[in-house]
């Protein structure tokens, strides 16, 4: 009989956990120079190990951060580095890791956990739901020009990677709360950002917009010439955010002026950024993909719901939440413009905690999730009124978006 245990790893065990995780991605152990950077992504006391007879067979870790929500912000555990050794999968190891990690978040008073899912069918059973999406677009450069009527305010300067690493944390901090779903990037996030651009092909540049009130937008891109016809390049914009419409427009003016670029791949951006409308020829832009972005898990339902604001005026709705992992979350909650509170009133909408995570930032319409059976209306005679109230409470003016990979 095996003896399985889950515990927090100490500093001497972190590299073994990293090696195990890389193996689950079919990658070899990190070379010493790579590990010097990678170890800075590990926050002390936040890495779990699953052991079988004292042998490490699985791991999961998190980074403490803050999630921007409608009208405010909430502490969040950014979950990453989750993996189980290939010969020990489908034996409940991941379930034990997830339950231990979520219990720890609850005990530490962290109301929300979030992750980016490598496989879409895994994390729903642990209470995570897709809260944000991102869109990738392809821009044909010779057809793309920013409209003359678009706002402008300031100038754009270019920096190399080494300079970007010193500048960008402060620039990002100025825009980090400009959209629901965005995260504070603590010191543990930046080595991941650096690692991506260190190993990616192409010349990396950071474009920073300096507006009248200081830096208020940026775009990090690579110009790649490999396998490109006529020795000209493709620009891959892989991290971009702007706090104002003028910063967004000015960044695109600058990016489209870079010579010897045949096309621009604008990757992983919010669903509703108005790039097509910004240009004189909207057909210069084509959507190349829409994918799930940040998955959220409400660890403490009332605390998480009370961290954001709501519309709806006098509207109120009673939710029946089911949480099979953190059972203390299961129950009825009255949601109104003044917030959330437990109640004994009859439920009007019944849903799982994973679906509540989908709704949390306003990225889904309540009626759409009812239509596909993720939410149950408990009294059909009041369906229209209940759906209307829930929509007005939860709807947001812009699409939520994370924009930070971890």
C-alpha cells in the first residue's frame, strides 16, 4: 500500500518540483542559467508537493496577487505549475493537490483563485470557470492606417529588452487597474515575462506611450524574419495595454510606422478593443482566434461577491450556490446593488460555483448560461423578471480581460 501525502515544499525542494512540472510538458530539466531566472518566479511557502512513499509525484504552486474587479480589487492566488508525474495520473493526485491548495487559500483569507488552463476539461470539476477571453487579430500592414480623427496625446518611444525590464513594471502598474480581470504583476511575474522574450525568436522591442500625465500604455513585440517572404518581417505584439483611448491610438500609429513589416499579429487582446474601427480600412484586420483566458474560482463566495460593485438600482436576486469542494460556500445568497449576504429566502437561480466564477467579472450573460443549462431558474413564472434583474446587476461596460500569463 502506498502512503500519499501533500505538503508545502521548502527551498531545497523547489527545483525538483520545477523539473517534475517541466516533464509533464515534455520538456527537459531547466539548464542552470534558466533556473537562475525561473526560481525567482516561486513565492516562498506557496509550492505544494504530492508525495508517494517519500517520492515527489505531483506539484502545484501559486503567487499572491490582486485581481481588478468591477469597482474595486480583491486578493487572488494565481495558480500555476500544476502537474502530476505521467505514471501517477488519474489516481486522485491532482484532486488532493487542488483541495489542499484551495483549503489553504480559504484559511489565509484569499477569496479568489485564478489560473490559465492547459486543458479545458480539467479545472471545472474543482470549481474554476472561464471568466475572461482574449482575441487575436492579424493586420495587413500596407492596408492599415489609423484614422486622422482618432485621439492623440503624447509620443511613443522604443526600448530594448534589457531596458524594458527596468521600465515596464512601473508602466504596467499605471495601467493594471484599467480593466476588470487585470492583475497586479508582483516581482514573481516578471521573470516569466523575461523568460518568454529571452527564448522567443525575433528582435524584441518595447513601445511605451508617454502621455500628458506620464506613461499610460505600452506594447511589447517581436519582429520575426524566419520563413517570411522577401526578407521582411512579421510583428508579433504579445503584451499590450493602454489606459486611455489616445494611448491606444498613438501606440498603433507608431507600430504601423515600423518599416519592413508585412503583417502584424496582435495577440491575446481584449474582445472589445476597437481596432477595426480605429483604422481607415476595417478589412485590414481579421480575427484569427478567440480563446479562454483567465479561469476564476471563488474560494470565499460572500467575500468575493462583496469585493465588486453592481448595477441594477433596486434589483435583487437570490442565488443557490453549490460547491462540492469547499462545502462552506454552498448555500443561498441575496445579491443586490448593496452587495451579497447569506439568506434563507427562496432561491431564484441555482448554479455551481464554477458558473459563478464565469459570471463574476461580467464576461457572460446570465440568460446565455441559463439557455445552455448551467443555471437553473427555480420558478419559471418569474423567469423574465429574475433574468432581467440578474443581468442588470452583473453586466459591465467592457469585456473583462487578464492579459497576464503565469
